[in-house]
């Protein structure tokens, strides 16, 4: 990853896993499962859509982190790279 985190940005590492499926069992939402049992839902805007092709892979993501009303972590992906476990 070339860019370093700027103001309001974070780096998150973990495995991309499905978080929701439609009635035909197609993945419609993914998350990053990180160490410490932390989970980060992926915002599908921008580069987040590209992570659907990375399910079960280890990645490092640079993005903007926020929390929804239920306190769940959501990251808007600006850059990502596949990494070795």
C-alpha cells in the first residue's frame, strides 16, 4: 500500500468474509474479520465493491472508519492490497 493514513483514515487488516446473502445465497455484503474478534463492514461505495472478489483472502485496507447507530464499525475503502497471512 503506497499511501499512509491521513486525517480521519485508518488501516485495517484481516480476512474478507461474507456478512449477508440474498434469497439465492449470493453474497450481498462483506466484512473484514480482524484480530481480536473485531469486524468491519465494508461500505460498497468506491473500491469496496472490489472486495467481493477477495472473499477468504487476507487484505490490508486504507479507508475512513465510522460507526453506525448500532455501534458497528464500517469502513469506506480508499485502497487495499492482498497480503500474506
